[in-house]
């Protein structure tokens, strides 16, 4: 997708749509249901969000980066035994 062809407002709208789908999935799971959008399980969602972030940062747009860890943080990578 040519992210450079989109307006600033379009980029923001698409990014917020990713955030909304992720929140909806988390809400479904919190209620014991299957996620409808499978955002965390589908690599293309993260690629899409990453491409949107890259284009927005390139343009100097401010954005609130999506927390893919659901507030749980991430374990640091370790090397060796």
C-alpha cells in the first residue's frame, strides 16, 4: 500500500481503526469470547500499523504508539545461557 499517497487525516483514521479493533478484541477476550478481528494473532495488522507509524513519523505527526502488550510489558531479550 502506498501510505505516502494518503492525507494526514487518513493516516490517523486508519491508525485509530487498528487501535479500535485491538481494543474490541481485548474486550471480547475479557468477556470470554473469541476475538472478532484477531489483531494480535494476525501479523498483517502489526505490519499495517507499523507502516502507518513510519509514514506518520516521517511527516512529523504526533501519535500515541499502540501498546501491543496489553499493558503487560515485554520480557527483555536475553542472549546465551
